[in-house]
C-alpha cells in the first residue's frame, strides 16, 4: 500500500510506501526518484523480522520492548523480550485511506501479542500536508489485555549512508548551536542517546540530517513530541557491506530494563488505558 503526493516543485515530489505486513511501517521514502531507505545495506542480528524492517525507511520498536533482547521480569520459563519488541513483523488487521476531500493519508489498527502474554492495540494514522510536504504520524497504544505492561516505543528512521557527504551534519534543538558530523563515535559502528526536551519548542524537539548530495543539498528534518518521546537516539553502521544511519526518537534512555524500573522510569499502562506518540518528517 502506498501514499503518494506530487507538487509543482521538486520539494513536493515524493512517495511514501507503507508496509501492511509490518504495522504499517514505511518500506520506502522516495524523493525525486531517490529512495532514502538503506535497503540491503544493513547489519543482521539474525532476526528476519528486523532484517526486513531495517531495510525500510521507518520501523517501530515496541510496544513492550525497544532494544536488544532482555529477560522478561518475574518469568519462570526463561522468556526474553525479542529484539526491538513484539510489534515489528505484525500484519495490520484493517486499514482505511483518507476520503477524497481530506489530506492524503492512511490509518490502521494492529493488534499485537506481547511476550509476557498481554495484548495491545496500535492505532496508527499517517497524513501528508500538501502545502508543506510534511508527513505526520500519530500512534495510540491501548492495553487491550488483562494485565498491565510498561509501554516502550522507539522509531527507527533509516537512511542509506551513501547518500551523505563530507558536508553532511546533524543539528537539532537538543544540540543547541552545535552541528555534529554524521560519522560520530569511533569505529565502524556507534550510537548515542540524549535527552530531547532541552531546547524543545512547545513540547516538540527538532533534528535535521543534511545536506544530502543526492537531493541537491536538501536535508531530512524530523520533529517529535517529547511528552512521550523524551530522548533522541542515533545509530550508524558502516561495517562490511552495511552503510546506514538512523534517527531514533525514543521513550526511554539507554539502560537495561532492570535499571529503568529501579529508577521509577518504567510506568505501567493499565488495562483499557492508552498512551499517544507523535512525530513528523519532511525534506527541505
């Protein structure tokens, strides 16, 4: 399934391709004929769900776990949370395109079985602003099970590293006036995670990556609500045939679940309750 929009100038010529087999994530983001997603230039952890999702431009970690596998708390059967949580690779149950007189968009409902036996519904809404060429996402996670769980969400926005150049920088409200090189850290793979709320404007953090040589010097601009996504994580990998960099708005800092729980940073979502997340991106 795809959402596409074309305008009178280059900045409005893009197409978003949505993956119904994986929570309505984005398989490709094509701008002026250039797909920003990394495709097969990714590292593999041996999880075919994640290998498929990471090849795309956008995939969602959660809603019960967001990073590498960890044991399920208070479990006697040795279960572990899967790599990047339970949602990835879950087909959507229903989708609905926008009405002809409404802004282009698509909504979906995805029910996911959590690893601890609980259940959650992810109600997702993508929309495109024809005037600004901005793509927006609104997610609502509802606990439809019988037991509480600690909601966690992280969004991977993945870009092929070969699209970047020597002049490409990372800038954002969380960096103040600093511009960082995209080859941060040491070695062929690195990541960082820092609070996104400092400098946020009206509760929204902004981060941009660019310029892109392949897009005539334009950049990818991302903004996200810090109310439920209070951290920015970034990751890059230029190892072997892998060449990818990722912008990752995330609900929790980089720490083990046990450490987060001990610090009171793993509030639970009771049955019937909901929590919402929002972000947006555009080429400018």
